[in-house]
C-alpha cells in the first residue's frame, strides 16, 4: 500500500498504455497529477496529416522520457484538475498536438475552484453535477445580438425567446438546451457544407474552431452556402440554421411530444450487447451534455463519481450508473441509476476492522478445498 508521494510515483512508473491522468492527495496536504504513459517523441507537425508509411523517416523515432511526462506537484494555485484539456503550454519541450482536446469543462472547473477560499463535500458534489454550458454562453449571446429576426415566424419567435432568457444551464426541465443543441447542429453543417464532397474524405474542423471562425471571420468564404446563389455570411447562417432547428423541433414535438431536455436528450445506459434493450435503461432524466462538468451525453458520461475527505479514517462518497449485481433479474442490477441521475451519492465503506458490521448486508466466506 502506498504511503506517500514517492510510493505513488513508483506505483505508476511502469504504466505504459493507455495513458492516464493519475491524481494524488495525501493527509499531509500534498497533491499531484501525472499524465503517465508512453508517448512518441514527434517532430513538429508529425501526425497532423497523412504520411508515407513506407518512408522510415516517418516512423516514430523515440519516446518522450518518462521524467518529462506532464506532471505537477503542489502547484502554486493550490489545486490540480483534469478534464481532457490541453495538458501542457508552449513552454513544454516536446511536440504535443490534438485539436480535439476539451476546451470548456476544464475552464468551468478551474473557475469554480478559484472563486472559493474553501471547499466542502457539498461543494464538490455540486461541481461534479454542474450542468453549466460554457460553449453556449460563448456563442449564443453573440448570435442573438447580430442575427436578423424580422423574418422569423411566430413559432420561431417563441423559440428565440427561450434562448434570450436561458441561463445556460442544461437542466432536465428546460427546453433551451434542446433548442441550442439543434441550432448548433444545423449551424455547424451550414458552415462546413463545402466539406460534403463525394469521393473525398474531408474532416471538418472541431466546434471550438468553428465558433472562433463565426465570431472573428464572419465574412470568410466558408460562410457561403454552396447550394444557394446568394453569398451568405455568418450573420445569415445564424438565422438560416435557427429556422432549420425550429422546423426540426416542431416536427419532433408533433411526433414525440414536448422537447424538454430530459425527453429530447434521450439518455440511456446500454448493456454492452446493444441488441439486448431489455438489459438497458432508457429515458434517464439527467441534465448536462458532453461540454458540461456533468458530462452526461446520450449514451456515455461520468461513469464513476467519487469524493474523498482525507480525514482519519478517510470518508468517501461515490456513485455509478448501474448496480452491484450483474443479474438483470436482480433488484440490484440497476438500482443506482436513479440516484446517479439525481446527483446523489452513497457512503463508501473503508473498513478498518474485518469484523465490522455497519453498512454490511451480507458476507461470503470462501474456504479453499483441503
């Protein structure tokens, strides 16, 4: 059992793949985070585009030394965090590139912690279940301030009014998250319609870059819609995509009923064998999306929430979307899911005595055959 930071370092030192973020905290007050794994030492730009696989110069030429894996111990800011964001800044001596890194959840987490002098258990529960959508906050007001609304129908104006009064929380009883998700989908497609070319596989930019283009280069040629004779700008796309979103939502409402987020999102926890829906749970009322700290999307999300208080003995709380039985006929097969969706936690047992009975419903003793 590890007792200190050195033991933690030794324990993770031989971990090769897949690379993981290993957080550390001790009762002495030390905190740390290592991104541990084996990483290729790439030259600038290597892997950004297709390379000639027959050319040995394009092979990986070595590995980043383990001591240079991104890590921090007792940082000046007083906390460590990780949410799939860019792991290093420009001072890092090795080339790292992935334009698919997260850009929203980590900023919400860091801001949440920085604004508080102290944090308690409830603060961390609130953080892990935080449904604030920073992506929407950074684009929706910009669009509302600039889009042409005079051509919107009465029904479209009603939808627009929901967006004007949205606080950017993706809560289950709100329709605004459904409008936002559908609006952004159509806006993204219209922006990059030039990439829809037959016989060619073209990868479209990520949404973060898309928002940057819409806000800083609204007259870029990519803003033009290929199928129309007019020359559109980003301002035109805001209205066109909103009207398309309104039509999709109204069609959805006719077919399925109200599009509050809990219905429209359609979150489910699926069995590993997706062909067995009876072993799954559908229409789970959980807020958030992939860009919120509570990163619960349609079929994936925070599968394990845990909070540990470094007291003596430690106190820990946790929850996961499932149950403690693998038998679909058992009441314990999925009895955690509703509490998980509601943001509730269970006390985790950290038994100090093998004869302890608190929180124990049954025990099993395995005796080796003599």
